[in-house]
C-alpha cells in the first residue's frame, strides 16, 4: 500500500471540506496541478463581483424564465464567456482561473461560472452531471451554458444523449438531478486526466487519476488508468497493484483480457 502522500493529503483536506464551495475546490485543483502561486481568493472575489453586478442590474419582478434569459445575456454577452470548440483537450479549459481570465472554457467550467454568477444574484442554480456534458438547472428549467445559456427541451436532451452514445429512450429523471460538488470534481479530474494523456503528460495524468480516486475510491476507470499510467512511468509494482485491483473490482469488464495480458508483460519484465 502507498504511504503518506502530501499532495493527496492537501487535495483531500480541501476537496472534502464543507467549508469550501465548489469554486474554491476547483481553484485548489488548478493550484495543485499547474499554478502553485494562484490566489484563490482573488478569483472567488472576481466571480462574486460579477454576480453582484448582475444582481444590481436585474429586475427583481421578472419570472424565472426571464431571469435565466437575462443571465445568459449578461454572462455570454456583456461578460463575454464562451465555449472553446477548437481545442477541447487543452487542460486550461478545466482550470477555473484560466477560464475566468480568458473567458473561454468547456461545459463543466462554463457551467460553474454561469451558476456561480446566477447564484450571486439569488437564482437557485445547480450543476447537473448529464451524460457527455455538464448542464445547469433552475427549478424545472434545464440550461446548457456551453451554447449560450439555451433552455433545453426533451428533444434537446435526447439529442445530447445520442451524442454521448446513448439512446433517446434512456433519458431518465435521475440524469437531471443536481450533482454533488464531489461528483463535479471527479468529472473535472477525469477531464484533466484525459487532456494530459492526450499530450503524453503521464505524470500529470496520474496525479489527476489519484485526485479522482481520493473522492471516488472504488472507481474502476480511474484505478485502471492509474495502473496503465504507472506502467508507462516504469512503476511496475504500483502498476501491478492498481491493475490487479481493477480486475478484482471489475472482473467482467470488456478490457479484462487486455489488462491480464498487460499484467503478464509487466511481471515478465521484472
């Protein structure tokens, strides 16, 4: 078993602490991975200021739908936030400080910004961990901040499901439930893991897999990926530990034969 890891200890102390909000926790992720001198309080204050400015200009007499429309105009018009459709794998899309600085991000970070600004004006916005894309919800309204704050109907949601590889008939109410901060952080860590893997930054990718596992201990996907990344980093003992654990947790996985062969190869090279 691995010993004490100060990196994971620092991450876990913030990620699981209810005194910190999702914005602070996501900024801590950026600080640990890429920006050791990042001033978390500065970015928290900047988002709070945007929320306060929106609140001051909002007509309190508007109904929820009108307020959501006004929020979209403010966030994606006046503030200039937008989705990055050109380079999805750029890790900076997942770092909230970069998204605030550049006004560009992917669904998960743009949704966080959108929800935080709206909540600052009193709107009860929650993030939704929908298959393939993080959305937001305000009461019965489901909103896609990645495309300018569009309110989604059943057909729109069905289309998103199909993009993620599912069928429209699989749309279920639980897919639209508010997600916990931990679930969003795990999803963000996985996004970053894949971004770093895409650019062959294996050590950073492994750090992200371990950050996800700190919050989702028995996640087969992250256990497997940690093992594969350790193998690439020549940590054979660590790779064997993770890959064997993966087989124990997910013995019927589609890639079991491949993992067994990898274990055999690692052992033969020891």
